[in-house]
C-alpha cells in the first residue's frame, strides 16, 4: 500500500520557478494551521510567522537574499524565532524572565521555528504546491529586523517562497544512509573515502544529465566551495542575536 505522506517526504525538491498565481487566503490559513500543530518544545510555541505581501518589502528581501525569483512566488512567509510573547507573559505575571535570555531558550525557539517551517513545506507539497526554504534572509538580519519591525527577543530565521510549480526538477540524490545513519554510536566506517567517491560520481552524473542548469559538480566540491565562500558574510550573526536579547548566558 502506498503511504502518501512518505511519498511526499521522499519526493521533495526545491521549486524556484512558479506559475503566475497567488495562493488563496484559505490556502495560507491551512498552511499556518499545519505549522501551528507542529511539535513544540515544552508547549512554549516559541515562533511567529509573518506573511509578507507588501511588494516593497518583498523587493528588499529579494535584495537581501540575492534571489529575485522569490518575487514570482505565490506567497512568502518569514519564520521568526520568538521569545518576546513569552517575555511579555512573564512580565505581566511578575515572573523573572531570566531564563528566556539563555542559549537554551534561544535554541528551543530555533527548533520550534524549524519544525514549524518543515510542516508548512510538507503541507504545501500535499496541496500540489512547491517552494524553497530560504536561509539567505540571514545575509542581512539587521535589515530583516528593521523591515519586519521585529521587537527584542525575536530573530528572523527562514523565509519560505511557495507557489504553483512551473517545472518539476529531477530528484537530487541524497547521501547514502550508511554515511549518516549509525547504530548506537557515531561511525563513518573504514570505507568512507570510497563511499564518498561513489556519491561524488552519482551526484556528478545527476548534475550533468538534468534537464536544466546542468553543470559539473560533486558533493565534495560543493562542500569545499561552501567553506571558501565570503567569510565576512553573516560574520556578525552572533552579535546580532545577542543584540536581540538572546544567548546572554
């Protein structure tokens, strides 16, 4: 028997080309409902979701991310790690909010936000939509904070561009399970080098043969390229996170 949820999860691909069609208010509500029912640490619900519909703000976000294609999506969400709401609750009830400024609570809000983000993507794909989760909003978090009027104890983590897919890219091969799924302890194994070579070849064949944006690339080359990118890009993330009131201890 086919399991539609497993089918959706294992067929995920990033969509960056969209039909010229906006999501309906009902669809947006359904996606937010899906996010709202995601797992949340200690039921503290430490995230917020901003639907960005203002064309001027969207253009600024496109500049920050460097991805103009997002302007052609059917809807854009920004996912925000949020302890401000719980800070207000603590203050209004005379409770010391000290713990909310901790690294532990920042990570909890990051986890909540990330899990809610994935729920939105899975729900969108189940509705025949597609999209891309965009960490590139972190290229300029100060500007994101300014654009979205984010208060203290919040931090913009991810964007989600969603819409009706204009194409269906080939499914990108993932790492072999033996290289990331272990039993009882971490163990890449003695054959890691060969397994990596095999995966490099598999990914190289995929990039050369795909119908659009073909190129010469391996996983090893991709990782090295990522490590050699502009080291100043996002170099101030830690300080901005602290400026927002997080990770004080």
